[in-house]
C-alpha cells in the first residue's frame, strides 16, 4: 500500500514538474518577439540585441530542462521507494 502511494505521488509530482516547461516557452516567445521588435527599431544594434536575447533564452530553457530532469528522476529513478 505504501509503495502504491509513493508511486502515485511521484507520478503527480512528475506531472507538476512538467508544467514548469510552460513558463520558459512563453518567456522565450515573448523575448523573441521583443527582440525582433527592437531590431526593427534599431537595426544597427542587432548584434547586441541578438546576443542578449540568446543568453536570456538559454537561461530560460535551463528552467524547463531542470523540470524535465526532476520528472524523469521521479518516474524512473525514484529514491523514495528505497526508503521503504
């Protein structure tokens, strides 16, 4: 019974961790839109704008990747089952 509860809670936790992928997707889309808008207003600053936008996208993407890693750990390498 305890094992079933841990597995169910782990599946719910993995699902919640994957919700963390929504935020980076929205943020990257917003940043790309604003970056294109900024390049349209100041084409001479394109290299600075693109560099800053790509750095921000990499940081935002790392959040989604951390959520994926947590979800995979909860589903396939669950450390809580070993405590029983």
